């Protein structure tokens, strides 16, 4: 039986939002460690199942994929010291895979979601992705228009006002070429997060993301 997200994990995150200070956190650190351990166990199960169709994640360990809860407040107006979410990025690490497309799992009371694609990547990678979309629009649109994909995912990201330089402004894929990030999202309700089949349901969504990630990574790797 799969490990499930413990209700106490979401409860800790929501309580932290109300008590986002070092004194409360230090007094309740055992609760944080329990929440982190619960999430780590779930993510390890997700990695194992995703590796069955995407071998790029098979060497990943959840402990190395989970983001720190401590915020970097040096350049932020919000000086609260802790994130009120817990997230994991499943992407192959290494010099040849820097800024590649991957999967993201985000837990936050009332704001959880799954995502995939590339959020921040080097300009040369972004250019390569746009070139692939322009030259192989049929494959790209086939991925986006697949019913099972459209049923659970939405392409999102900030966009340029105009088609970027180097591409014909009348390019039929112009609206897609304007994207500065190529990310797909699947929102999760708290009920879905706490479902006993969370691992199974998550893997099902990530499997739909896989062809999208593969298209982006093949473009970057050219």
C-alpha cells in the first residue's frame, strides 16, 4: 500500500503560516521533521514509479530533491523566515542537464499543485525550445492537444508582447513562441492531497507531463 500524505503535514504548514517566526518554529521543530519525513517517503515512492517510464529520474533520491523550508530574505520585503509550503523538484542533475525540464510537486494548504516543464532556463535553451516548436509544430501540438493531457494540465508562463527576435512575426506558432517559461500545471485540492491514492494519482499526471518534458529536453539537447 502506498504511503499517503499525513493530514498533520498540511496542518503543520497552515499553522506555520500563522506562526512564521523562529521561536515558534524551534519549539515545534519535531512537527516539521515529521512533515518532512512524510513528504520524503511519498516522493521516494513517486520517483520509483515515474522511473518506470522516465529513466532520467531513477537515480534521484527525495532527500536531494526537496527544497529547504528556510527562506532567503536578503532581497525580499517579506522577512518571514520560513516557506509555508514544501516542494520537490524531480529533474536529472548534472552539467549536461542544467535547467532541463522536470517535474515539481508542491504542497501548501489550499494551494497545492503538480507541475512540469522549464520555469527558469538559460537563454540558449529557451531559444532552442522555440526553434523546436517552430520547426516541429506538429509534434508539439499533438502533445498539447491530446485529450488526456488537456483534461489534467494547462500550459502556463509569462509571455512576451511580441514574437521574439529571430522568428517571423507571422509565424503560425507565434503565440507559443512568446512564452518565456514552458510550464504545465495541475492544481490539487486539499482533499486530493490527502487522498490515500495520492501517489498513484500523482504519477498518472506526471506520466501525462512526460512527453512534454521529453520534447523540451530533446530541443535543449540538440
